[in-house]
């Protein structure tokens, strides 16, 4: 018999009822150190006082009025994002998948408006994850996402990860854009080398293509820069963001240059809830914290210690862990044992991790995590590794 909640998730046997900073508390009052952060969403931890205050204040005044009217908080957040990034304009929505849908539509509309509707194909990469809509699973192309949902949306060319020669060969008269995550999340915490991002930017410039970044997971301070591509200096034409942008409140955004967005005129796109006053109040509060002096430096400092500790664990437990990869506080432990077993052992040690592709456990703690909590997480990871090693007789 089907459950009242559609059974599309393999849920852990836990029910959390409260959160405090980097801690989650379940129905039995047990406390778990949360290094999943709602899959990189709770960038400032749980029940952050500044976000709570912003939400409560706005909730007493106005929740929703629709995009038929001007929303002052939208104007404010858009202006701030434009000032901080490559972009000239921003569209607000509710999720990462919606932000990617907008990015795909923006790229196609750009060429259609120029009288080149045949240029609609987008190059994407193996291991990518862009959302769960028909367009975004079509963009990713992996069978685990697409099986049973055919026919898929045409217009995507799926290439091997990291193969620049394949990209050059795939560019043709119908190519409109290249879509890539600067750091793959679901694909197993795989950073794209800075030289590769710069090479993709050069190819787009050479062939008149649009470069689209999916920074839904790797953006918003996660790597120690406001956006991950900043480490390379290779700016996009369009960028999708979500997750951390709302600190736990549903919010996404599609950023674009004026040129890239030239076809997105009145009626070309829309969202009933996107950019509503509640979301904008929280989004502005998140950005207030992110742009404070020293915030991103703190991310890099604690990330350095976490990576150092994880590397030590891979040396101590080589039969359990293979390697560490990632950037900033978007780190992955590639496991020798089954990743589900490893995450389960961590959960038994009251530490929350997130699985990813290639047998990788993701560590995505709040960006304002303190060093003492990093040390505690490392102790709990060591306990998990020791338990697995003992059980396996290694």
C-alpha cells in the first residue's frame, strides 16, 4: 500500500524537530552534528537569529503580493547581486531546478530573438546534476535520473567530464551554450580545474556561445569565494543559484548579463511565488552576513583545518577511505567501503553526512561553523572509521 507521502525518498530513520546552529535535535532529544546542512542549504546553520528576525519582521507586514507589482526587497537584492557579480540582471524563483529552467530558456531565447532559432543545443557533462524537472534531467542525461520519464527534452549534448577536445568537436551550427557546474556536487564533489573553466570561456567567446554556470550547490560562499567560478576568473554569461541564497528558505535566482538576457522581455518567463517579500527579506539577511568583513576568510580557515583532518583520516584508515576532494566547505570523502555503510556509521556517531556519486560522502557544514565543531566532527568521523575497520577485521 502506498504511503500518504509519495515514497520517492530513501529516508534515514530519523525525525528532527529542532535545530540550533550546526546541531539537529531529534524526537528523543538526541543531538546530531549536522555536516549536511540540508544539502548545502542551511549555510548559516539552523534557526540563525538574524534570519529568524528578518523573517518574523516581514511576516508581520506582507507575505505575498505576486509579481504583478514592484517588490522593494527584490529590487534591493537584485541590485546587490549585480554589484557583486558579473551580472546585469536577476530573475528570482524558488529552487535550483527553476533557476536552471530559467537559464536554459534564457539561452534559447537569446538566439531566437537574434533570428537564430536553430541555435538551441546546450553542451552538458557526465556526472552533472541540474534538478528534477524534465528539462533538467534531460540536461544531465544520467539513466538514474531519466529512466521511465522518456521522451526527454531534446537539445542537449552530453560529453565526458573534463574532456575539452570532446567539447571542441561537439560545437556546431546549432550549439547555443555550454552548461557546467564549477564543482560537481551530486556527481561526487568533482571540481572543474580553473584552466578548464578558462578554456570553456575562450571557446564560448570564439564561437559566440553562452557560458552557463550551475552554482546551485557550489555557490554562495561554499568554496570560500562568494561564487566558485571566482577562483578561476572565468565569468559566465548566465548563472543559476539557489540553496545557500535563502539560508533554508526556498529561494533561487538566475543571473545574466544584459546581452545574454536580451530576449527575456515581458511575458517571456514568470513565477507566482518567486521573489516574494518573505524570501527577499531572508535573502537580503543572508547576503548581509555573507558580505561582512572576514566571513569568507573564516570559511577558508575552517575548511583548511577540516581538509587537513580528513586527509589524516584517509592515511590512518586506508581500507575505509580513499581520498579527499572538493573546495572550501564543499568536501567529499571517496570511500573504499560502501558509502551508505560509512554514512550510517557516521550517523551512529551522531554526525550527519550526505551521499553523492562515485561512492562519495559529502561534508557540507554551515559556513559559519566554528573550529571546535570541526574538531568534534573529525573525532566522530574517526569513531565511524574505527568501528568499520573493527567490524571488517581490517
